[in-house]
C-alpha cells in the first residue's frame, strides 16, 4: 500500500496495519468544532507536491494529511508513502474545465462504498466558459486543482502544467500548534487563543470579535530609581527611568553645590558634569536636552556612554548654589 490511513478497520489487505499507524499523523489535531478537526496537510518539506510528469499525467508526492469525515466519523490520518501518478482525462471539445486532485477516504461503516480504503483521486469538473472547481464527495480533501483547456490531449501537446496547476493545500497542526499559511487564509478560528502564521505574521484568533488579530506580545517594562552616578559638585535629588519596547524615558534632578556661576550674555559656560546614566539605559545616539532650575534654563548633552553634562545656561543668568536642576528625555536604547 502506498496510500495509508489510520482509524480504519484493522487488518490487511484494505484495513489499517501497524505500519499505517506508525506512518499516519496521530494525536489531537487543531479543532474546528466540538468533535471535528481542521483537515489539511501536515507541514514538513514539500508535502503532497503535485507536478506534471507527462502530457496528461500528474504525480502527487509523498506527505501526510488529515481528512475529516462527518461529525460521527471523525478525522482520518493519511500518509502517502510513494508518489502516485494519475492520468487526467482529455479536455472537452468546446470548453475548459477544472479538475481537483484529492485525498479520499472510503469507510463502508459510514458511506455506501462497502469498502475500507484511502486513495489519491481526480475529481472531474464540469466544462464551462468560466469553469469552477468541482464539488467534492464526502470525506475528501482538495490538494490541487488542474485547469484542463478545451481540446487538451496527449496528441495536442497536453496540459501546460506551469500554469494549469493551482495549489489548494491548506495546512493543519496538532492542538495548540501554530497553523502554517496555506491556500485559503480566510478561515475562522475555532477557539479563543488559537494561532496561525499568515505570511510570516503571527495572528491570534479573538473569539469575542470573531477575527484574527496580529499578535503583539506583552511589552516587558523595567523601571529604575537608582544607578545614576551623580557628578562632582552636585548631589542627587531624584532619578527615575522606565524602558519598554526598546524605548527609555528618564528624569533626573540634581542639586548644585558649587559656588555661584555668573553666566555671560552669550550663555556659554564650561561644561559641568551632572552625572552618568547606567549601562542598559543609554541612548543609541548623542542627544541634546533642555534643563531648568525654575528660574533659568539651559541645554544638557547626553552621550551614548551615558555622560550627562550641562553645556549652556540663560544669558546674563546665574547657576546658584542649592538650586535643583532638572532634565528629562525619551529615546531609543542602544
């Protein structure tokens, strides 16, 4: 057997064998309702890949999948262990059609087949000026669709496989797993907190709003009230910092203890070191900040090394003893 299924009647030649059970994907799969599972392909490599191998022949590669039957039946784990080749019927004389390549499970306990088997099959579509994909029989999973041009046959050159094959593989995962993107990403989730990967974007199903939301993990927030090394000639009155999502906001207030400094009209002063911001809280580029003591104002410079210096002050002003100088900033961390 090259197409195998688990959870069928046991025993050869048509039922489930122990090797079938080992090869088929077992376990609790992603749900769609209380008792049904999301059918689909199990990711890994290029599972169940279809390729044209002759003018009118298509080959389905190896892989594993889940095929959901009725609610009473449950879901069937299936494995294709050797590539399967099928011949596509010739095209209609007048109109194109779309055929579907499917995995189909037969279970005589629930259907009219009177057999127990699983197979790779072609479901033939209806020729039409604008053809649509055929309605599938029960317990079948669509994998690929094939557009068959009017008059296509081996004698006329066959099918142009590069444009005729349409990927209809949708993926599934075990319960709690992240469902990879496949064909048909408009499906609804089954429970609050289900996840899927949509073209590299992680999405979470919100059962309250019935939609997929882009998942953003909670931001880690760190705060600090210590670690600022105050400069000589100053004492630290207060320091607080908060970082979240790569951003830092800090505020510092220092008390000047040096002699009064009278500022010339231009406002230029010799740089005075207010202190040093601790590692892990420093900006990725040098910053110019405003500073004030409530009477005068100036500018401070914060370097990537964390050095905070007072550079200018109000022209014709004064830096006085015991005045509180405050500065703050919000910036991107190194």
